[in-house]
């Protein structure tokens, strides 16, 4: 039976590839553990295939063979992600300190894998079915920026997606968004909605056809809530440095149609700015003006649904911020203060990494402060740095990474001293 033979060959090839990958030099064991989980999945498929023969029920054989193909499509990209975690250009010193934050938010058994990718936008892979829940947090940073310590706060956004999933926040905000959406359509937006979709009365909104008309607005609003929540996690954890890293990587934005599942750039930046101000965080001057709004035009029905989704997600901003703050507070994570940041800036001025820091948020906030307000300090006092901004940035980056490393060593010393 050709299906069965080919499936066995494909699984054998996958297992051989996995065995080769396991020989790579991984800087941390978390990636090795994830690869072992994937190997177990393919070993299980191999065992199942071994129970079948040409005399087995054809439908059973086809079902198992489809599972093999499905597994290859699902897991090979994850293996590629894991391979890229061996790249020593990445922020290796950031891994352990950020793992501490990850475990405080997700549990002591959490694993963290930071990789690089050719996609310029950072992202996370969440695959609870494969990894037995939400144990593995996988964060990809753009390969051209993977060694840039100043963008590490953006990893907090990706951690936020894992918190959102593990805590079941989607279900919570689905209910809230649905209630507000229906009230909005039946109330102040009814005339517009009725005209756009050619409806006669509000009762039509709840029948099968009517539900399909507004369902996308609901789905998009909840997805936008998730993105905003993740931004709030970044702002609460890393304060100004999250805003500055976001500005560095994203501003002024991309032209064209906006992704429906993301807030408009205007709403997103305003939400971050508002949250920061409520938390007493200094928002960079003209921060909101640094970003362009998407310039694509949607057809009338889609434009209305997008407008509704934006309105609903905006109505839930306060609740999203409260939840983000509560999750971080319950995890026992405290924000750095300005005195701690200024102390590290003084260390950077002396070209030495920071020690005795309160957290990695202070380390990276100090780096951004030094870059933005003391960028020519070294040029004035150190001839080699004069007229050489690239050297100054490399040194600052090295100081941040070394400060991450010292922070972790100090935490280990505290643990061993107890």
C-alpha cells in the first residue's frame, strides 16, 4: 500500500533530521527539551505505522497517513525555529533573566526559547497541544536585530500572548466585547448598520444570517484586545524602554491596508501612551506623531465592521490595563524607579556594566536613557569614540548584555546563599 510505505519513509526522514538537530550546540537546555517533545511525537507516529500493514483497514491507513502529513506541516517550522535558537548572535545573556519573569507569570515549570527569524516582526509560537499546555514560551526576534539588546523589551509583548492564552482571557473578553458590540449596533450605530447591510429591524441581528453580518467585528475586536493587552504587559514590565523599542522597530509603520486583527496604529499608540501616563511613565516627546496611520481603504461593509471593532476594543482599554497590572502584581514583579535607572546610567558613563541592579527593566531603561540623552558623552572623553557612533552603539549594547549577565549571577549568588 503506497500510502503506508510513503508515510513510514517520511516519518523516518523526520526522525533522522531530528536526531541530527539534537547534535547542535544549544546554549540552553529548553530548546533541547522542546526538540525531544517533537521527537516523541514522531516516534509515536512511527509506532502507530508499525502496527499497520497492507491488510489493515484502508480507511484507518489513510487516516494515520493524513496525521503524518499534518504533523510534518505543523512541526517542521517549529524545528526550524528551534534550530535558529542556536544562533549566538542572539541576546543569550537576556535569556535567563527573562526566564525568571516568564516563570513568575506562567509558573515554575515554564520554558523559554528565544530565536531569530527572517520575519521582521517579532512573534511567538503557542502550541499547547504539542507541548502539553503552555510550558514553552517561544519568542522570535528579527535576525537583523537579534543581537540588539535595546529591543529586548519587545519580548514582553510575545510573553503577553502566552499569558493571555494560559489565563483564558480570550473567553473573558469575548463576553465583554459581544455585549458591547450588540449594544452599539442596536443603539447609536443602528441606522448606519441597517443601511449598510440592508436590514429592516434590530431583531435580525440575532438570527443566523444576522449573526454572520457582525461576527467579524466581534472576532477582530477580541483579537485587537489581545494585542493591546500584550502591549500593556510590555509597558508595565519595561516602562519607557518598551515604548522606545517599539518606536525603533515599528515607526513610522507600513503603508497599505491594516491587518483586521490588530488595532489601528493610531489606536494602538494612543492606548500605550495613555497606559504609560496612568502608570507615571514618561512618554517620549511626540511619540504619537512618530507613527503613520494605515492608508488603505476598505469597502463600506468592511470599513463599518473595522470601525465597530476599533470602537469596542477602545471601550475595553481600562479593563485590559487593570488585568495586565494585576497579573504582573500577583507575580510579584516590581517596576524599577528612576533612581535605579540613573545609577546604571552613571555606570555606563564609566564604560562599565551595572551591578546591584533591581531588574533587567532598569538595565535596558538606562541604556535607552544613555543613548538618547548622553550619546556624545563617550565622544567627549574617549578619543576612540569620537565621530564613531557605530562603536558607541556596539559598546552600549555590550554593556547592556553584560549587565544582564551580572544581574543573573547576582540572583544565583542570592539563591545559593540562602
